[in-house]
């Protein structure tokens, strides 16, 4: 059923269209950045536990299996981005029925995809590991880690983006903080206490994810102080809703899949050199990159509900102002973190690695990769902005276009020069992607995706006075 919004719930949502944009964005981004930043800390502590508790080879093996996590993240981001865009614009237009159905269909779609991932992944696990480049000792270590992750696919997201879509930043933050606390507690207990090695690291990850999933079920299906509540009928597939959800969210899947394929390509290129040292060095660089990219993710996530709600409300000026503030914040943060990584490359590598040769390799790679990290947040931010408007075409170009036309060719060509060529290709790819994203952003006309050519709101058919937003399926029927 769809319940009437309580005053408290309505207050959380309407603030997206009334509070000063700068203060609103700051509040949203600090909470989302804190949340994803904590997960970044977990990624580093998990790497430390594996590196120190099992060894450098285990670190390389876990990184070979990491694309499975990236793939699951791509699926959850797809339904999250698509569902959040529909929900925030529907709430902006006052259409709670459409918001509830968008959330329910997001759950159903993710569960279906996760179940298929588990079944197919376990059936074809050995060919999958071969594709990922896991052989010999690396394969024996990566296999149990991958198997546990696949078994936990069904609980691998807490749908925090759907929570943020209605302005509930506090609970969205808890969906990250509580599970990470569980994971950080479980990792040393399972790896060191029970001697489970990489299997323990994977169980710790899945355990925290299960807590997040349980929290989200309570929030959407049982919690009453909200603009809407998801009922069983909202889980039933609704064609227009699914098409709109996938149309907006698919660029996120392509982006996540692209990151997965790029990681596989980099691992394969490094493995071709026959050097486990290069693989272990890249594993540390990848974890550090994941950590420093978390605030970029937080800025994008904080921006989306503001843009989506104000677009649905017919307030394009507020959406544009929020976008500009977010771009500036992303660029300043990128410059600071890139400088820090370059300056502290060797000490940071030494925290996770034992072998002096591997530490040296990572210390040489980090400053080069850091060049690309200065602008690495711009592409995802512009893609998130376009998705929030209900205009996925630019996001498609950023996610899959830059991967196929820029990043993959760079790895293929420069990778022939050795490990140094791989690091240079990674950095160059990020800079080129940022340039493309800025060009596409300039071409986005009419920030309010739901407005007509003369700036007048489009009407819902048969519903006078209600705005027809681009991509909102079927109004409130």
C-alpha cells in the first residue's frame, strides 16, 4: 500500500526544494561522503588484514576476484540510480504512488539479477577464474573468496540511494556505517581468530552486507514515518516503470561493468609480464584509489536527490547551482588527494605490503596514477547529474563510450611498454574521460528534464495541473 506522508517525512523531502542550495548540498554531501568514506576505510583495513594475515600472494588473489564485487556493485548501482531518479522526481511532483512502485520494482529487479548472478557464477566459477587470470597458487586462493561473494549476492546492497531520494540522509548514512562496523569486527575474528584466511575476509564482507540489507527491508516495508511505504503489489513487475528505471540506470551498470572489464584487462596485462609483484602492487594501488574515490562518490550521491527533486518541482536554477558547487568541490578534493598520494606513495605501500620489491613497484605506480585522480571525479559526477535529470544519453557516452574509445585502447597500446605503460594509460584515461564529460555537460540544455521547450511543465495525461516529468512512468495510476 502507499501511505500518506507524515509531517516529519514531508519535512525531510520538501527541504530539498526550499533550503539554501549551498547548505543543502553541504549537508547531503558530508553525510554521503562520510558513509562511503567509512566503506573506503573498510576496503583498506580488509586489505591490511589479508596482506598481514595471509600474505602478498593472497592480496593479489583477492584483487583478481575483486571484479565480482564490482559486477555486483554495478547491478545495485543500476537499480539504485534508476530507482532514485524516478523516486525523487515523483516526490517532487507529489506522486507518491509512482515513488512506491519505483522502489518496489527496484527491489524485485535487483533480487532477480542477484539470484541469476549467484547461480551462474557458481556453475561457471572455474571458467570465470580463468578469465580473470587466476592460475596456480593465485587460483587456489581466489576460488573460496569468489565462491563466498557469489553466495552473498542477494544481500549485497542496502539500497541507500533510494533512501537518499526522499531526503533521508541520516538513515542512508547508517546503511553504510553499521555494516562497515560489522565487517571491521568480523574480519580479524574470522581471518586471525578462526584461521579462515581469504574465506574469512569474504565472510566478513557478506556479513556486513546482510546487516545493511535487513535494515533497508525494515525501512521500506515496515517504517511508517515516510512519504510512502512499499507494499507487496509494488514488487510486481510494471513495464513502464522497469523501462524507465533501466533507461536511467543502465549507464550506471555500463560504468560499473566498464570498471570491472578494465580491472580484468589491467590484471591480464600485468599477469602477461609473469610478475606477481606487479599484480600485488596494483592491488594496493586499486585499494587506495577506491578509498580516495569515495568522497567523489559521496558528492555525486549527495547531488542526485537535490537535482532530481528540484527538476521534478520545476526549479532548474537550484539544480544548476547544486551541480556547479559539486563540480568545484570534486576538483578541489581531487587536487588535494592526488598530491597526498604522490608525496606519500612509499609509506602508504609499506603499510600493506611486506616484500621490498613489491613496495618499490607500488611506490613507483602511485604518483603516476595520482595524476589521473585529480579529475577522476568529474566523469561520474556529470553522469550522475544527467541521470538525475532523467536524461541518460550523456551518461551512456561517459560510461561506455570513454571505456571503449579511450581507456581500453590506451591499456592495449601502452601496456605493451610494460608496467610503466599500464600506469600511464590509467592516468591518461581518467584525464581524457573528464574532458569528454565536461564537453557533454556543456551540451546539456534545459537543466529541468521535465520542462517543455518554452520552460512550461509538461502535464500528466488526464491529470490537469500535475507535471509530466521525463521518464516518470504512467503518473500515479
